[in-house]
C-alpha cells in the first residue's frame, strides 16, 4: 500500500469488540487476566496498551521498520536510545543538532561514563577519523536544526556497517513522508512526534522505529523498564494526526519553499538556509535522499540581531513560540529558544548566531504569510 493509505490503516483495524472504525482510547491502567497465570495480550499499560500499539504499528509501517515505539516525549525517546550505551562506550554526534539533545548528551550521558564526541559528519573523512575501537553509536540529525544542513545517510550507514556501529537518525524535520533513513541503511529512526507527525501542537510525544528485531527487543525492554512510554490518550491524538500527515507535509513543503525563494531575493535578507534552494550547498543530496524539503527553515536578515529582534516581535500571523511542525506558522530565535541551553561558544562554532531566525511554516495561505514577513522586514 502507498504511504497515504498506510498512514490511515496500518495497525488500525476496526475494534474487534464493537467494530469502532477509529481506534478507541483504552484509558485503563490494567487488563483482566483470563485466570491465574494466563494474562491476555495486554496486562499493564506501561508495558503495552492497544491504543499505543496501534500507533507503534503505524509508525513502523511508515518508516519501513520491524517495530515501532511511542514515548511520552521526544526526549524520552532519545534518552531510551542512549541507554543502549554503557560506560566506556564512545558515541560520535554531528555537531549541528537540537539543543535539548546536546544538553542530554553533554550534561547527562557524558557524566555516566560515555565518551561523547561532537564532529562534522558532513565530512566523511573527518567522520572516519573519529571512529575508535569503542565507538558504539553514530548520532545523526538531517536536516539539522536550525541550519538545515544535510548528512549523507547512505554513506554514513555504509561506513558504520563496516565497523558494526549502530546508527541513529533524528528524522523529525523530514518525517517518513519525505525521508526514510532505514531504507538508506540507518538502524534507528527517531522522531519528536510533538512536531509534524502529530501536527496540531496539542500533545508532546516521541517515537523510535528500528530495523533489526534484536535492537527492537532491547528498546522494548528499556521502554518498559524506564517507564518512558506514551499514555493512551496522547497516543490517540498522535494516531489521529498521522492520518493527515501526507497532506499536511505537502502543504508545509510548498509554503516553506515559496517563502524561502521569496526571502532569498529580498533586499533586506542576508542568507536563507533551505535545502530546496538551488544554491544550498547540499541541494543535490536533498534531491537524492529526500522527496520533499519539509516546512522548517532559517534565515538571517541584514542588520544583525537588532533587526532580527524587530522581525520576531513584529509578525502578526507567525507566532513567536517554541516548537515547530504544527498547522500554524511559528517564528523563533534559536539562540535563546530551541538552543538556549547550549553554551554561547558552542552555538557560534555551529553557526548559530543571535540574528538567526527559524520559521516553522504552517498551512495558512502562502500570500498571507508572505505579507506578514514583508511587513515585519519593513
């Protein structure tokens, strides 16, 4: 079945008891045993729940994996994956990444005895040189947040497979609608479902999809043991959002590309970071490994941080707020918002400056969004 069909039907057969077409919310803590020592297919919601299982099956289908997992937050999913590592292990992380992931790696995981190395994975020679005998995981994010750099997932996966190193890709920006890391050789695809997968800014969540059943068994054990799984009602909301993912992503993609092209020609804009633009240094890679560019991109206005601050405070349709991926358009300053927890020198080294503006382009009419930005730029 095609992607759009699987988003609506995968893991979502009519309810076997009453025939409900939409997956019910099994808002229950526990499930009755048939008799002593004979539980049914579900026992306790932390371990498994029918509503969450439907979501997890759908996510696995959309990413082309063997098993999916839904988590209470995106960070809960990230933390669960990172618990595959042990003290003494080495992880290589692309240096341009979400601020919350950086904080967890540098302030929590590193203190547990895992050696965390931030590197430039766009340079494959640098990547090869960073690999050590104790390297156990490669952490990628593409497109990156907030500079929209791309990583060659197939090339990274091939190098890692030679060394038997586990690879992870945060696929939040692209979603499986536009990019499927597992098909490119990556072992684990990860999402903040708070963003595009849910798409309505009304629930937080995370997801993991794995290619290998053995890795999946370990993730399932960690999810249950750590208690990081998503609640039934939140799972229902994300499952509802998934049904329109393909339609929403097309609208996000079209609007964002139109605005990026317009901003790139605007006399008061210095630089636009969008992989769909032909002058993006990795535009050809985007065409190879993605079928769309997503709805989030960044730009720098001319005039520095003072002008950026004026733009951020002058918009009317774009809302100044954290997060991204909802149907409504958002605007933010990565320096103080999504990447506020990063040290200033780390942000600057990554190219994140105070004048950088990130847009999460919604599905409003593009003419209204363009006019909003035109007035804010002055």
